[in-house]
C-alpha cells in the first residue's frame, strides 16, 4: 500500500530511522557492557518489543500491569515492571504474567513489597525485586541512606521475593550540558554509596537499572549502573531534539494529516488536535505542538480535540484544502497511546501495520 492511500490522521514510523535508532542503542549498550531492557511504554507494541530483543535486549520494561499482560506475548525472557504495583486485584493479575516470564518489580516501600510477596506466595511463584532509589527526580524512590538497607532486609525476609538490586530514573536530567554531566556524576556517586552500603550489609547487587533517552549517549558516565532502560529512543521526538540527544533526522515518528480548512487568512486547520497529539509542550526554546515537516517555520499554535491550528505567518509555501502534511510530535509516547495503529513506512510505501496493542492499558 502507498502512504497516499492511508486515511488521516495516521501515525507513521519511518522504518529506516527506527532501525537506525534501534541498532545504535544496541551497539552502544553492547560496547559499554550494559544490559538493555528498553521501556516499551513508547511503542506499546509486542512486535516492536520482539525486534528490540532480536537486537540483543535482555528483556523489556513496562509501567502498568495491563501493559505487562499485553507485552508478555512478545515472549520476553525477563520483564521489569518499573512501577510500584499496589492493590490485590492488580497483583493477582500480575502473578499470571509471572507464570510466563522472569518477572521483576521495582518498588520503594515495605507496603508494596508485602503485597507482592503475599500475591507471589499465593500463586506459588518467585518475583524479583529492585529497590527504587530517588536519584534526584523526587518522584518515587527511597532516599539513599539507611532506608535502602532497611527495605532490602525487609524484602529479603519476605517469602517468594528475591532481592535483585536497585533501580533509578534520572528524569530530572533533561539536557546533557555541563549541569547535566555534573548531575549524572552525582547519580553515579549516589549509586556507588548505595551499592557499597548494600554489600556491607551482605547483599549482592546484580542489577543496577536506570537511564533515559536524554542521557542515552552518556550512560557510560555512570559506571555503577549495568542495565539501561531507555524508551523514547526507538522513535525520538521534538523533546528528544530539545534535550540534545538526537537530531531532526533521528525522529522516526510523524503524524500524517490533511488540511481541512484555510478559511482564516494566515492559518490552516489540520485534522488532528489534542486527541491525536497530546498537549505536551516542548523544551529547548522551541514552540508549538509539533514540527511541520513541509514548512518548519509554521507554528502549530493551538489545538481543540480534532482541530489543529497552524499559523502560516512568514511561511512562503502555500497550502490548500486536501493537502497532506506531516507533523513530528512533541512527546511521541503519549501520541502513540492515542492511536489504534502504527504504519511502518519506507519511502512512499507502507511496509508494515501494527496494532498498538497496549494502548490505553492504564490499569
Ligand atoms: C521508570 C522509567 N524508566 C525508563 C523510562 C524511559 O525513559 P525515556 O522515555 O526518557 O527513554 C521512563 C520514562 O518515563 C520511566 O518512567
């Protein structure tokens, strides 16, 4: 099928770019002796998880139990739920997943560990646990110090749990400038002291899991970690560009749209708004809700649910009703979650169509 035959809005993935992104991350992590366990919240598609594993990823990461239930169909050897799972029903469902893969959960409380232990004992399975450390983001994670040892000891005493190490997410580091490098060095110092305290307390720390797309080329500056968990890198987006971690030509995802109105002078309306893109902003001095490939000077200024307002002031290219344009989204992970299908394209051809099987799996 040709791209021209697709109905809009349609989420396109340039396969050449995606494959380059996957290959370069696989090569980087291999060169630096890092296990790669990519976060699949970006693509939510088992076929793409398979591709990551075929390229050497040791397994995959998810945030939600619903995602785990879908992504387990990609047959991962190891599956990490990088999110505390709270609540009996969710834990019960997660134990079904544990029967099909080597499951690990990262968590930061005795309550979360106790629930997991009870569920695992009830199901007769063993579940791995990573203690989540707050490495500076202030979201989840135990503050480094004696609390980490206390939680590791509690986990160690609980039936059907196996302490497997620590996890962190450096989401506070958005730009690898001097301050970013210094922040990454501080993360490594924190990890070093936590690992040393754990070892003194008698724990082996086989897994130190972390990383993000903005820091993806600099993970070797954190020698105490041994597992990388980037997600967005598979497609990249305007915020990855803003972070300096990729260039425009590394963005694999764009949304194909149709110009549906030019009634207001100096403006065109495209057939995608907040139900197509998400309302995420963009950093790094960029503006608008996306990058218009055909006219980068245009500003995608405003969105209603199904209307995108593109200001054409100073844009030399003319647009007419029925024209098709492509927009690179600010935050691709949220955009993917809004689409039923992803179209893998090469040149003018639609080579593959994937159902976004884990879209909307928030529970
Ligand atoms: C816990 C955790 N790990 C890994 C990632 C992947 O980060 P990125 O999308 O920057 O690659 C995220 C992203 O939100 C996350 O929350």
